[in-house]
C-alpha cells in the first residue's frame, strides 16, 4: 500500500465508528529509586517518587482506536470501586463512549507494576476472573445492541477476565453478522473455540498453541488452513512477535507479513495495536490485506516506544514504504520482508 492510498483511507478514520467489547483493565505503575535492601526480607526498598495509571486490556484497544481518530464505544464490566472509576474517567477523557456495567460484586482488574530505576521488580494483580453471571452478561448484550447499529467494526478483546461468556459471544457475533459489521477477535484460552463466525481471528502464537495443544506451523499452508477452519473464522491472523504475522484466508495461499520494527523497546500492547488498526482500517473501507499491512507498520511504531503505546495515522503513513503489494500478484506478501535491524534492543 502506498502512502497516498493510506492517506485516502485515513481521511475516513474520523467518520468510522468502532465498538470495543471485552475485559477492561487498569495498568498502575509505582516507580522510584531503590537504594537499599529491606531489613525485613531480601528485597529492594523502592522509594516511590512517581505513580501513574494507564488503561489496559480492552480499554487499551479503545485507546488505540481513538489515537487513530475513529469514534469508539466501549462495552465491558468494571467493579463499583475506585479503579473502575479511574478506567471510566480515562475512557471519557479519551473521547470514547463508556457503556460499561458497574458490578458491585466484582473487583476491577488492576495490574500494578513496581518499577525500581525503570526495571520492573514485581507485578501485583487484583482481579476477579470468574465469568460474569448471566444477569451481567445480559446487560452487556443490551449495551452492545444499543451501540452496534451504525457501527463500522467490532473488536472483541478477550483476556480471560470474565466479561465474555459463550452466550454473550454468540449473541454479539449474531448481531454483528445481522448488521454486516466485521468482527476482529483477540481471543484467549477459555473461549478460544467460541468465536466461530468472527471475521478476523487474531491469536498470538502462544494462545493458539495452548488452545490447540500442538505446535503452530505458520510456514505450512495446509496447517494454517486447518487451523483457520478449526477456529471457525473467516480469516486467521496469527501474530508471531518478532517474526511478524501470517494471514490465512479461504481459497488463497497464506500471506506472510514481516515485522517492520527497526528498534524494539517494549512489545507489550502490540497485539492491542494490531486489533485496533485492523478494525479501524476495515471500518474505513480498507481491504483486509491493506488493514493488515497498516497494522504491521503500526505495531512496529508501537514496539519502538517505551511502555504500552498507541500509534497515530501520521506514524503509520511515515512507516509505509510506498510499495503496492498487490501489484506483485495475489499471493505476494502484504508487506515487505524487512528484518529488524541487528543489535535490536528488547527491554521486556
Ligand atoms: N519483538 C518484536 N519485534 C518486532 N515486531 C514485533 C515484536 N513483537 C511484536 N511485534 C509486532 O507486533 C505484532 C503483535 O505482536 P505479538 O505477536 O507479540 O502479539 P501479542 O502477543 O498479542 O502482543 P501483546 O499481548 O503483548 O499485546 C507482531 O505481529 C509484530 O508485527
Ligand atoms: Mg495479545
């Protein structure tokens, strides 16, 4: 895809509306110097001089959607606790419509990272990953029904934290199909096989291997096609970390998309960026190969930043090479095979 084509697509991002449904989280950071060892236990003592919050999970997908300029409605469940309020306010601050159910019987998922001189020393998770009760799932379904008409794409971001239950997933996929809304699914273990009928199913390698109980063979077209059929989705977009991603679609050879990163500082959140860019690009009328190429370029820009990052349309445009992949034939790679530069630095 050349820059002009992307620029044309990006002019449609502002009018595109994406619904994000999934597990909302709060990422909390506590940081400071650690100059001494605790007298109580052989652990460093971190003297806190900085604390900040960031949205995580499905809320980070929403942040990525908003960074691209698209409209976004978010549906998920939050506790009736202080972190739930922080997530709600943060989503509103991003300009996303927060259609969240506040459930007093569960804790908002919070991941607290303690950083000593920039290095993570411990992570403390507070969560209640049990599936939501049927009453809450029904409220979530009703909120989806309220925002899905008129939406141009739906992302389901499942982190196994309980917001997605099989009946809710069935309801949402049926509603999206009835409205011809493309669905991008970022699955985890528990509901992996519940997303049949999704448009783009985007597991990473570890998620797919855990669900299938076998090693992934992303270089083998027959295996990929069987995996696509087994997941029951229209397209399988398997992300492979530093090895990029591979797109399997019915009736054509798989297309390999190289990771385009030149420098790698922090890979966390790269999957969220991919899901958001694919959804926004499809919502704006991109072909899937174009959406995936834009996502690979965006992921490269994201992993070059410190921390969980979002990427702007300008950054995607800057990362495009100007080559039009489909000019090279239908089974050509959708992105140029540019390997990360030697001496890559990966801080995670
Ligand atoms: N180390 C890396 N070097 C270059 N590109 C990377 C690297 N890690 C991720 N990427 C890019 O980001 C995309 C998504 O990454 P990955 O396969 O790790 O997804 P993920 O595990 O779902 O990410 P996360 O869960 O951390 O958000 C990859 O397909 C690739 O384009
Ligand atoms: Mg992921």
